[in-house]
């Protein structure tokens, strides 16, 4: 092999090597750099209903969730119906993972006045499960999503509020609303333990849920 070809091979190697390094560094920056979602023009939603939660426990105060019937009309209707029936009153936050989300809404097994809340998170309501209404809205802090089992069409009454960004949920769960007041209260909700974030002792509770038209 001539010296000229040897130089070319070495040059090609270093160009490819540096390109690979740049790709890895770029991916790392993209992965760890906070990706802020586009702000939602909530004023454009007009008379969208709002769900106001009075939370008691370690967190104390009111949280206002602006619902998104433009994204998920069937899921919004379900939340509104259950809140108006008083079904969410006394329901605990049974699964709360620091840096991720707080989950509640099990009106079947998650009531604080129940003799046993160990099954909280396994139940729903007396209404049938809902078909998925996925959207391209990203799961950012304050976004409210509907909890479900493995089936995409299994959301019922449970919902969760995001503490932080959760892009891995995008397009996989139904976005049903966004916290527009009281995010400071949400951040104080009692965290659970272990990998699944189960709150087994003195969970925070929705004292009252009201629909504000």
C-alpha cells in the first residue's frame, strides 16, 4: 500500500470517528437537555370545563385543572360526570412517584373511608371503559393523563398529574387536561415508596372535586 493511500485511510478513519463522536454527543445533549413543550393557549379553549380539586393531607389547597374536550371529549365527559356525582370525593392519591406523577381517581377501591385501600389502583367506576383518545400533546409538568392497563382502551376513572416531563408517555396515554392553578399544591402531594410509588400510609386525598363551567 502506498503512503498516499495510507494517509487517505487514516483521514477517512478519523473523519468517521469524529462524526460518530459528534452523533453520540448530540444525542446525549438532546436526551438530557430540557425540551419545553409549546405553551397551550388556554384562552382559546373558551368555555372548557374546569375540574377543581380540594386536596388534604401533606398537601393542602386547591388545584384547578382545565379540561380538554377538544382533545378527548369522551374522557372529559367521564371526569365531569364522576365529579358531579361526588364520586371523586374522598378518593386517595394511591400511587405517587417523585419526579414522575401522582395518580388518583380509583372510585371503586381508593376511597379513604374504605376498610381496605390496599387494592387502590385496581378499580374503576360503574361505567364502561373508554376507547383511547390519544393526541400529540406532550406529557409535560402539570399535564393530566388518564391511567389505563395494558389495553389502550381501558381508561375508566383514574387519572394522573405529571410532576415532570414524561416524553415516553407521548401518544400512549390520553391527555385529558392541564393544571392551570395550584401546581405548587400538586408538588407537595405525599410521595409513595418503592418502584411503583405505592402510598401505603396516610395518603393525601381529594376532599372534594367540583366542576366549574
